[in-house]
């Protein structure tokens, strides 16, 4: 075992290397724009230079003169497309703003023309030669901009049904011995996956193949079919590898149907590779948020009153919001809770989910406030969390299916050396650097959605697993292969996995950290169907068939399965008895509590995600504790975070190697979010200014020194057959507050607005 | 391929022409460049593509392409070598890193024309047949990637980092691997991979 | 990227003829019809953004045969303009006798870009002002003289506080130029009429009323070398930025000192990340000369360096930051082991 491949503990799976490792280190892994096309035409987007107004007219003469230009599509001649509803409103789309439909412009960087040419170089030149006459109106950029309008989220966003509240907050806060009221802000952020938002479309007759990085191939397939007005069976989305996504590739963006329509019109494959800056406006982002937290506590640190008010920015037509109060009002024991989420509409592209959408901004606020409260109480911040730890969430009183929050704090504190912390702000230093230690809780809901799989087992053990899951760096290939190998008792190297193709049995979006839980549960169920058929063939008169079924359960190892079913399956004899060399089965799995229309919806590319706070009779979250050492240069005020430690409990860990990597990346993401990332908006024009990798800062290798990931074994029988909680979005949540809490410890200065930058440090 | 010998005129490489036309992939080299009067520095018709020979992974590859084509786009769109990735197209991310000669460069800011006559090594040219290069194996062993999109660039950069003598300490590796952004943030594992592979690479 | 004619010049004469043929007096150098291509890291970047649209590109890389030598002798340093940043940064004698030069190069860009970019191209690299780099903004006096400046009241955290005008506040982004200006380097310029030499400090032009004119280089001229007299072992480059590497400076200082028996006999201070051009803080230097160093002096010097600074909405912090950087760089230079 190495650092990269930690020893499995308890019920964890083996830390095997990635299934797709060789493909990825040799350049053979085929991402969307790597797919060769026969005689492709190249598309280049022209995007709007204003955020609000109309196009008065185009002058395309200059652009058309560029040799190699085939056609220039604007709202006047673009293929007509049907509208699609918003993803969070029963549709597929990331936005209801449909470009090339009219002369109207709803946001900066809206697609206003598509140049198609024989070469990329010609398309790009012609795109720059397109002249646009705008009738510009004054846009509202963000909070406080003239023309921005605010209203409660409840009632306008179908997924935000209730502002959680319980007890009598006002009275409890009024009577509390210790009170805190504080406001926090988080900035606009863009996912910036390494892979650009590429789309290639190729028609063969009436059949369309789309090569596009997608976190939801079945959603995209159905969404594009709907926009084109064709049968969904005519559309296939292929993406065996996705070059990072983080939420940005989960819902259908307008570009896909546009390119598909153009390819149909031209009767030629069309390849689009948008630029990095275009990615800022043709896809989604994490909207900026504002928060006010009020905490009332007794002198001994018991929370008596908690109020969380959040405000989020969205576009004019779409009431998108993340509404993280569902989590922050339930994290700690507190009898009197109030909350309110509002949406502020501005002239912006529609935001969307970005890694831990609700938890990142809302827990930054709450976990910063908890640290501030600990300071007021002169109490260790871990002790404050311990006092308010709870087995039941306070709003509906439902029990957490499992909750290892304090075990994580204890393990993390030990590994970090929290006991070495001298509590007084500014009391620790090392040469030129002031040193601060900070911590925060992290959590993420456990979510699942229906999924289907097909499994074929051959007598020689070769196994083929088909499921339209998504490899976005999450290790999907690997954990699916492991689930099948384990369940069927075949060697891992005999398993081939086919994912990333909408012709395969549907799986849900690779988002909401549901992917491993959903796909592995479905694969395990189908493997059990296969096993059951073999058992039945081998021992038709014994009860083993039923017993095989029984073992659908919780992260079983082959050994425990064999014990339960009395004896291991002798595969060769079973195939002999069956009189066949191959067994194949298909099955559809849905989690407990999934609605009746789940499977129907699944085939329509619409998922019915359950879990988190929406479970019946229980609430399911993964938890963790995160510790950060920050250093502030006493001369230059440069801020660095050389040490990150996270301890996490997320149910069964399918593969400690891929899990550790994802958690490590998450910790660094959180540090990045706290210290570096912010999309700057020109308030006058409502335009994104730093829309590139030189100016939108994400960490480079030199920013990361020491990252330690601790995975606590945790068994949770209630959540799903795989026993998996999901951890892709667990680690980048608490880090935001932990960094600022550490900055307070280093400098005595409280940073309530992210990102924390050197100009905010006054020492 | 145009004959390079004796074709210079007044200090110019003979291949002087106007860029701007779209090129077709893998077209056999034909008359245009060869028929051009090599002694004349007159700029050519801007609509014509240019003939370029790139030496990639030890093979000469003849192309007729738009003169504006970068090495990255030449590899990806015209040579079927899609291992090198486009992440920013402006030298800001490192995903397109290749070796030209023994130096790592960003292929997105290198014109194919100016790479003529140079030895280009891409991720596809690193392994010896099915035997992985030590850096590739180290990336697997240390789980030095997640989504894998930046990985070819990271590996090419890492090989050069070692050969430059910049893998002597973890701090050096971190600094000299900072030209390659990994949004999944596999950085600590990348450092571990470079450390693992460095001795073997230095032994040769 | 617009169409261009491409020529590869194999000797300086040919390069100059090609550049000269396209030169007209009326256009600023950056708008000249013919542009030299060396490392390409600025030119191709800006051509892809449609900011630069040369009709002709002259690849001058072959000139490196004669123009890339690094000579570090007892009485000075000569750097060929086509030397690569990475090679000069790694040069042992440069590191020993001119650490400010080596550091400024090593701390710039990324290993890949330093392998590509030449010294001459590096000093001519153009501002990173977002509004300059995005041609969809009509109002940029540098790109489009007289059109206004979008940065003035826009997002300007990265912009300059020194050497600004009411026409332009775009920051000069480089690092190496600060080292050169601090060391009183000369720049050798080769043109059709021969080679001339001038102080590097005269190369860049503050925006004033004509921000489109960035240097005193004339169309048809090429930088062929940089020279520095003397040795400057007590020198360093301190660069402060948000992330640890691969980023332009928020504020930087190139400092070179000559200290004899505890008394500063010569001092050079240049500032980066805060000014529209490579910035020499001569008033600050004057305070240092003939004095013994202490922290109080460092503070006064830092104040003097930014006495004329003016901040805008988001970049005001650079004044205080710049002072801290100057003071810290001086402290480090005084105590460095040489």
C-alpha cells in the first residue's frame, strides 16, 4: 500500500489502479473533440458583446469573403429549434434563454452567430469579421445593480419548496445570552473543467450522433431530440471520457441542438470547440451569494436560535437557486430555527450547479459563523460542534441514517496536530509567516437515482457491464468494474465496462454525488440476477436462489456472500447445468422512496433523485471535518495554505485510491475557492472580465504542499444496496470556512467575503 | 516535400507565401510548393494552403494546411494525434505540452510552420510499443490524474522536468510542474509520480 | 487570426528588409504590417484574440545563431535578444553575478513558456489588461486611439498605479525588464541603417496621450542584445502574486545594492506589476545612497517610491502593497549572502 493507494479499512473495497489508467496516460482516451469525423466542417461561435438589448443588424460581407466559409448562421437563418424547459423544472436545459431564436440579447456572451467553414482557422477569422450593430440597453449586473429584482425563492423555483423553520427563532434569539449576527458573501465562480465545451454532431440519414462531454448522456439525448423535434431513439450521445465537469456538463446547453441543426442543414459533420472565454457564458456557473447568519447560544455553547438568510443571483427568465438552508438549518441541534432564501434577477446567463452547489456558499456562512461564535464563547471550535452535535435533524426531527461528524473531527484533529494550536489570534508564527489553524465541518447529502444496467457473464469469467454512467474523473469505470467483479466473484481484469454512451442502459446524471451509489447499486442488482440464474440452474430444488437474492446488500465481499449463500458458486458447474456459455441479464434499480414514475422518467432522461433531507423517516448525509494551516507573510501579506487535512465518513468506500484522490482534489478545490477563484463582473456592462486561465485563478502545483486525507470506515445499511454515500462533493465544502477561520487565527482578522486576498489582510 | 537545399534567396527560407487558406488534411504533397520559383520572394496567393512536413514521434508527416495552423491543431485535426489537448489555446494551461527537440513547449502557441525540421514528441510517442514510459507508469501507480484531460501534457512536462534537472526536491518539482494546470487537483500525486520516475529516467 | 504572409529570415539583413518593406511611419510598431516572430508567446496569443493583425510574419528564429549568446565577463553582461528565458535563468554566471536577472526570468510565466520566449520578445510583451485583450470592447485607447478606456472605471485590480495617464492605466506585465532597468542596462537595436545602443530605460514609453505607442522602437528595427556593466551580486527580484507560480505580479521589486562597510554606495530599485512601463524608482534610490540601512530607511524609501502613485477603484491596495514589497526586497538584499 502507498499513500496513493491507502490500506482498505473495515468494509472498504480494494485500492486497485484505475480501469482507464493506461488509456489516460498514453493519450488513447478519446474525449469528445478527439473523435475523428469524416470531412468535418468547423464551427466557431460569435458571442454577444452586450448583456442586454437587441441586434439591429449584421454586416456579414467581410466575414463571408473569408475563403473556406460555408455559411454563417444568425437568428435570421438558423435552424428553428423547439424550446426546452429548465433542468430543475422538469426539462433538460441549463437555461431557457435560447440563442439564435430572435434578435434579443439576454446576457453577455450569448451566442449570436455561428460561422461554419472548412477549417478551424477560417471559421475563427470569419467570426472575428462578423460586424454586429446592437441596440444596447442598460443591464443589471448583480446584487445592488439598478434594475435587479429580488423575490423569495419559494413559489418560483419548483425544487425549492420550503424555507425550513422550527420553534420561535425571534424569541429565542432575543433571550440568548450570547448572540452573533454576521453577513457573508461568496463570489461568482466558473467550473473551468480542463476540457472545453466541445460538441461534434454527425448525421447518418435521420440518425444523429453527438460527441460531447456530458454528465448525463440520456438527458442530453432526450433534450436535443426534443429541441430538434425528432424521436429520441434517433439521437445517440457518445462520450467515453469527460475531461472534467464539476457540474458544468450536467444539463443541456443551447449549443448542442444548434450545432446538430446546422449539421443537418449542411449535411456534413460539424465540429465545435468553443474557446475558454466562451465557456464562461455559453454554459453555467456558480452564482454569487449573500448571507446573513444569526446565532443565539447559551454561555455553555448550546445553540438556541439559528437564522440563515441567503440571496442568490439568477438570470431574468430562470429562477435558479441552490437554496442551501435545507442543509444549514439541519446540521446542528437547535430548537429555534428560521431561514429565507431569495433570488435576485439580473441580466446574466443562467447559473447552474457547480461542485457542491448549495453547501459551498451556505456552509461557508454557517461554519464561519460557528467559528465566530466559538471565539465569542472563548471555546474551542471543535468543542462547540461537539456540544451541538445531534443524531436527529432539528427541523422534522428525523434521524441521520449515520453521522460520524465528531469521529471525523477527532481523527482530523489528531492527524493535523490541532492540540498544538495556541488559541489566541496572531499567536503562532514561523519566520516571515504568521501561522493560523482553522477547521470546519463539511457535509453533503447522500443521493441516489434510478439506474439500469446490463451484465453479461461468460463461462470463462469474462464479464461485460453496460450502463450509461459517466467517467468524469470520479473513477466510474473502476468502481463499476469492482462492483461487478466482487458481486460475480470474477477476477477484476476479466471485467469490461462500457459507459458514456446513451445507447447503453440509462444511468442518472453524474452529479449530486449520486453516481457511484446509483450505478453500483444497479450493477450489483443485475449481477445478482445473473448469479441467481446460475444458482437456479445448478440447484433447482434448493432455496439458494432466494438466498442469492438475499445477499443483495451492503458492500458484501465475495467471502461474506459465499458464507451467506452456503457455498461459493461453482461457475463452471453452473454454466454446465444451464447448458449455455453466456448469461446476460438486464435490470432496473430504484432507490427506496423513488416515485412511481421513476423508471419511465429514467428512460426519458429525467431522473428522480432521492435522498438527503428528502428521505422518508430519516435523513442521509456524508460528513467530514476539515483542517487548514494558513500562512500570511507578515511583510507582503501573501496568503498560502500549505497544509490541508480532511477526515471523512461517507459510507462504504468502493476504492480507497480513487476516493482519496477525489477527496484530495476536493480539499484543494475548497482552498482554491477560499483564496483564488472569483469571476470578476464589470458592473457597468454585466460582462465577465477575467474569462481565461491566466486571470481566473485556480491553483497550480506550487500552491499545494501537504494534503492529507483520512477515510473513516462507516457502514450504513439504510441508504442503498451499495452502502455508498458518495464523496465527490464532500471535501470542497468546509474548506472555504476552514481557510477563513485559520486566517482569523493567524491575523485576528475575520474575512467574511470570498475570496480572501492579500488586500483584505491588514496587520 | 520541397527540396530545402540551395533554395535560399537573399537570406530567406524559400518558402515564402501568404497564409490564410483552409487546408485539407493529409493531402499528398504536390506541385504547388515544388513548382514555386524558389528564388522569388514574391508572396503567394493567400488562398493557397501550405505544404509542411512535421517530424512527429520519429516519423515525417506531410501536410497541406492553413499556414495559421498551430502544432496543436496540426496534431489534433490533421494527423490524428489527439493525445495533446486543447485546454485554453493561449499558453495558460499546459494541456497541449509537447517536446520540440528536448524542450517542453506549449504547442498551441507554436505555428506548425515554425516547427518544421524539428523533432516533435507527443504523448503518443512516449511508450516503447506496449511498454509504458516510466513516467506513464508512475502516473498510474501514484493515481496522478482523475479526469485525465491534462494528463498527456502533465506527463510530457514531467519528463522534461526530470531531464532539465528540476526534480531534485519536492519544492522544485512543484515549481517546475506549475505550467500544467490540473483542475481535478491531482497535484500531490503528480509530485509523487515525478519523484518515482525521476531516478529511472535519469539512469536512462 | 487574420491571414498573413510568412517568411523565415535566415540572416538579420533579410529580416530587417522584410520588416522594413512593410514599415510605415504613421503606424505604431505594434500595428506595423510586418511583425517579427520569435518565441511566439505574445504574438500568436494576441493574433488569436484578433488584437494583432499583421499582414506579414517574419520568423526571426534562425537569427538565434548569432543573437542568442550569453556573455558574462568581469566587466559586464551581454545577453543576445534571441536567448531563451529558460537558458538565461539557468546560466550559472548570470545566477551568481546578476541574481536579479536570473530571478526575474525564473519567476516569470511557466517552464514551457520560458523555453519558448526570447529576451527580446519578453521585454516587448504587451499588457494583460483584459479590456485591451478583448476586442469586443470598443473603448481601448491602446487598440483604438481616442476611443476611451474601459479599464479606468471597470475591473482594474490588476492595473497600474504609477505612470498612468487619463488615457490608459494598463500595467506593463513583464518581470525581466525591471531587472534590466534597475541595472542601467543598454539595449542594442539593429535596423536597416545599422546598430544603435540606448539606455533600456528609454525603450518603453509611458502611455501619456498616446498609449498606442509602447516603445521607442521603430518599425523595421529589432532588438539584438542587452548589456549591463559591472557585476551586481547583491541583487534580487521579489515578486508577489495571488498564487505561488505561473502568474503575473501584483507587485514586484527588482533591487540591486552595492554596500561597502555597511554603507550603501549604490542602489537600484525598479518596480513591476504596479506601473504602465518598467519603472525605475530614482527618488527612492537617492534616499539610499550613502546611508546605512535600517528598517526606518526602508520605510522612507518605500514611501518615496510610491509618492506619485494614484489608485483607482480596485487597485488602490497596490500602493500599500508596493511599499511593503520595496521595503522587504531591500531588507532581503541587504542581508543576502554573496
